[in-house]
């Protein structure tokens, strides 16, 4: 009987409120971003099944459907193949179960890359540490221009300030203390292209001139109120707020909620204590006819293997 190698891993999704781009280093491990945000309990579960074969072949499914193109996952697989020739002669099935809207500012590509890297490492018994496997996911994200600081944030979980750019083990994060009573609510209208904005000179300029100052201020006084306040200031400065999101933000302001827009998605989000959640959702529902409301806990564990 042919033995199948199998493993599953989970990585939380993540919302970035503000950031500063550091993508000049030639080595992607040292590229990344400073920034701040939080990991959420909704995430990406990735199962890897591999069976010996005459040659390498891959099939990728997302939420049960075959996909022709999954750029970041393909990049992770290609990095693993180049580093570990022993995995070459296998048929590999990758199944991503994505619990948050894709391309909408929830770090789904980073979570897919990260959970895939952990599952591949385990399935093929490659012996890398969690940090080393996470570095390969970070490299894939940076090279595909789909994210900069998402993977390091999702590796560790919690509400974080990324105070030094780079991959897990190279970049540094500082946790913002927050009780487990906080939850996030998001109203999502659609996707925005991270790649498009990371390569737009004008947007990059606005991000970098303001992001660094706010991150330094937040690191001096790390709390949830400042995270949300500075995220909103940042979103206003970067200037990507759409009409739909603007209406929600204005309404939330009138109800004394600090909402902002995740980087990058046509969405509004807030981090609130549970007792205020229903009031916030009532505000969102007024604008939610063509949007999708998502509520999630904070994930404090970070990426992990599933047994």
C-alpha cells in the first residue's frame, strides 16, 4: 500500500491598521514593514497530502474548489522544492480552508502561505523550526508583493506593533496588552489590490511619510484606543477610503466608535469590548445591505500545527 504523507496547520488572519514600507533590502528576509494590527480567530486551515509519484505535480483547492492560480501558495511550494530535493517525486494536494473574505485586507494570502509552510515542513518531516518555516512563507509573500509584515504578525498572534521590519526571527514585534474581552467587527464591501498599492509611488510616499511617526507614537503608548485612533488617522492620510467606507466611518463617529479601514480592503473595522459589540453591529447593519459583516475574537496563539 502506498503511504500518504499528510499534515494540517492553521494561521490566523490579520488586520493591519497602519504601517511603513521597508522593501528595499535585496534579501526578502530583511524586507518587510513596521506597523500595527491584530490577528483574528478566523484564519486559514491548510491540509497537505502527498503521495510518492514518478514526478512532481501539485493540485491546489481553495474552499473545496480547484484553482488555476494561487500565486503565493505556488511560490511557497517552489521555495520548498528548491531547498529540499527529497520532496520532488510526489503528487501534492494542498487544501486551503479560508474563513475570511479573500483580498479584503484580512491577510489571507499570508495566512495561506504560513499554514502551508508549517504543514509542508511537518508532512515531509523536514525538521525546520516554526520560525524557519515561517521565514519561507514571509519570503513568498514579499516576492509576490502581496504583503510585507503580515506573516510575522500571524506567526505570533495577538495585538502587535511591528517595531523592526523583517521575517519572523529577524523583525521584532511588541505586544499591545489587551484583554480577551475585545472582539473585532468588520463590514466588508470588497477587495483592493495590495500589489497595486505597494507598487504605486504616490501611495507609498503617503504611507511612509506618516506611518513611521504614528508607529513610534504608538510604541510609546501601546493601547487599543491609540491603535484605533492612529489607524484612522493613517487611513485618512493615505487617502484610499471609498464612498461606501466613508459613510460607515461617519456613522460610527456619530456613535462614538473609532473605526478605520484595513490595509488594504474596502472594509470598515473596529476593535471593541464585547459589551459594545451589538451597538456597533447595529451601525454596520444600516450600511450592510451590499456588505458582509464579520465578527471575530483575537487570536493570541499565532500559527500552529493541527493534530
